[in-house]
């Protein structure tokens, strides 16, 4: 199992990240929310592709648009691995994950409009995260410092303050990474070859800080 903020990944970055997992013998098996589940299976010489398509139903089963895309992929020599959860509401959109072991299978054509929408959403989402977490950290620090000056230091409040500061600090490199993607899509600026690795490191740092914040809030509420 692996947790990823899927909505801030481009299809290309997600494809590269999952291809590395595939080379190590981990095959995407199913997707639930931002959780990707893998099974151990060797697929020598396999290639993986992540694509997005609009859909019309709450579930992918029996969805005409998804079925049509899968048929096109099958004709081109690609096999379905799994279908992701809904990642966009207007329009409703999911990601499909395919693989092939046929060296002559033609790549599925990317949708430039979808690539732009992912880059635009990731850019503005991470910018909002950075601003909101910074404001929240500043407000929390101001209130907890005043409280601890009167009643003494408390571990749980210090933990919450440090977690919020860490989230704020982690948000800005993540935003810079998504700005690079946005400029790549809109201005054809070069995208680093290992951008998915940089993104994953920054995403992991943010997730760890969020876990620390949840721990602090839980201790504050129940202790």
C-alpha cells in the first residue's frame, strides 16, 4: 500500500513513479482514494501507462466512456491494471492504469487539455495550502505562546506548534515543484527527469508533518 496525493501528480509523473515500482516487481492492483495497493508480480519488459478519461457514473463498472477507452487500449495492445477513484467532479474524471509487454504497442495519446487541468489545479491547490497553513501556524503560535506563558509549557501544544510549522515549511517546496510542472505545460519549460522523485520526497515530508499534527490534536482532545 502506498499513499500519494494523486491529484497533484501529472499523468507522466505518476506513470514514471509506478513504472519504477513495476520494475521492482510491484504491480498496481487497485486504487481507493489516494491509496494505491500493489501486488507482488514480475512482469518482465512491461511498460506502464496512466491516462485520464471522463466518465458518467459514480462507479466505473458499466460506464460507457470508460469501457470505450478500455476497448481502444486493448486494440492498441494495452491491458488494464486498475481504475482509480474519481479525481475531478466537473467533469467527472478517473485515471486508468494500463500495461503492455508488446514492444510494438503504440502509446496511448495524451490529452493536452487534461494535462493542463491537472497542472493548473496542482499549482493553485499547493499555493493555497502554503498560504493557509502559514496563516494557521501563525495564529496557533500566537495563541499557544500566550497560553503557555501563563500556565507553563505543555508537550501537546509544543507538538502542535512544531507540526504546523513543519507543514508550512514543507508546503512551499511542494508548491515550487507544482509551479515547475505548470510552467512545463504552459510555457514548455523543461521538466526535470526525476521530478516525480522530488515530488514524492516533498509529499512524504508534508504527510509526516500532517500525521504529527493529527497526533497532537488527538492528544489534546483525549488527554
